[in-house]
C-alpha cells in the first residue's frame, strides 16, 4: 500500500463526474505487480489481489464487484477510507508490531540473541524486562496491565516462551518475538496459506457492528469510523487463539500467523417479526412514533447496524456504544439522516450518507408503540 502511494498509483481519480479519493486502477496495478516482480504473470497477480479482497484489505470503490477484475475498475485499500475491519486479532497484531518496531529502534535494546540449554534464540527478552519497559514507556499503566498485554501477545503467537513451556509471567523466564516484523515479505506468500476464508455475503458496512467471538461480560462489538487512523488499544483480553486452530496445546507449537477469523454476520436474520412498508409507517393513525436521536461518534464509530431497505431498520445496537446511549433500539425504522429523508433508500446508501457525514449524527427514527 505504501509503495503504491509513493509510486502515485494510489491517487484521487475522477470517473463519471465524481472524484474517488485514494484509489487505483486494477489493470494498472496488475501491470505494476509484474513490473516489480511481485507476480510472475497476470493470473498470479489477480489471485494475489483476490486474496487481499478476501481478507477485506482492498475493495471496489462502490462495492459493486466482490471479485478482483483485471480491468479499468477502481479499487481502494480499506485502510485509506477507514473501512478496514478492526477485529481483536488485528488489534493485537498491530500492537505487537508497534511494540517490536519501538524496541528495535532504540539504542541498546534489551532484545538480544541469547542462549538457553545450548540453543541460541533470536529477539529474546526476560519477562520482567518487558514488564519494566512497558510500564516505563507508558505502554501499560501498571505491571498487572503489562502482564495482560504480554499474555495477549503470546496467545496470538506474536511472542512465545523460548521452549514453549510457559505462558507469559512477570519473571526471569526467557521469551522471544516469534514474528520478525522487519522481514521483507512478498505477496506471493499469500498463496501458500493453508486456511481458506469462507465468504458469504459482503461484510457489514464500515460504520456498523461486528460481533466476533463474544466473551462473558465483555462486549465484542467493533466498528470503524471513516477517515480516522485506527487507535490501538493498550491491552486486549482474549481467550487463546489456539482454540480457533483446534490445537489442544495451550501454547503455540506450530508457526503462528495473523489469523483472520471469518466475519460473523451480526444477526444475519432480520430482527423484524414481519416486513413493514413505507405506506404502513406513514398511514394516518399508524402505531408508530417518531423520535430524534443525536449520536456523537466515539473513537471507533457510532455502534449500530442498519439493514433492509425502503424502509431500513436498526438491526443491532452495541449496548455500550454511543447509539445506545442516545436511545437507539433494534427494530426502529430510519426516517431521516442529518435532515435528509431516507425511507425510500436501501441500507448501503444510508451507510454511505452516515460515513460521509459529520461525527455528530442526527437521525429521526420511527418506533412501534408498545
């Protein structure tokens, strides 16, 4: 992505009197992959880009094509328009990468080659060293939080005990960064993955919720707000990712990779008990009342899902998000968005209106009278 930006392949482009920011032409990108020896031929280049689409890294600018086509079509990196799905796995992976870069960039880093039981290990550190550093650098507020962060990194295969026998502890046990984030990777490595991603419908629109691996007492609704760099959380609680891989060993014994779990559709079946028409909503004496909600988006979005069309309805609401605080509930119908009447629109169009609008969202909804 960064190389394409530097090479001016990613730029604002105009098509049919509309400007699409930060996008690239698929055919030009395929040429670039071959010219820069990232792909031996066009067929391989197409397969590589399809992998990026499957992992929700790139998408067609209007989401009209679910496949990558080697043609004069415009695509965009989701990182460039704020629609990259920030799952818990991605959060931890990015956090691990950030910590690694910070550690290797300082003089006299405590990441060293060390020996244990006559075996040399790269990128190693003592558990207590890491804890001291995390607290000292403000990466964690206290030692307990630092341990939780270390455990999350271990459970996601970013660090490990050198002999794979221990979880992460505030001790003199020896650990290592299992992933060398500075190793130059080639795109063709994507084609060697064993795991395939099952794709059903297109993912939720970017401002909507994604419910992944819910845990007791911890909401796992995630959303992404447009045009904002993703804020990486300081610590993430998570059960071991080995359960996803079907591995009974509590620690990693195989080469771990960044895992993208299949996107779990948020209540894929409509929450409505029966279809409702616009005529029914607007007819005199209909058992519906109109409410105005003012929702101030937080660092990661607004916290709700819109589905359906003509009219659209609220499919899900994050109980701890801004929308819930403003009084939004499931089964409400969307009447207007920022003063624009939308009963006649589908949810993709309403999603676009919200994404391109202000952070403070004013919505009129219609709610059934109980």
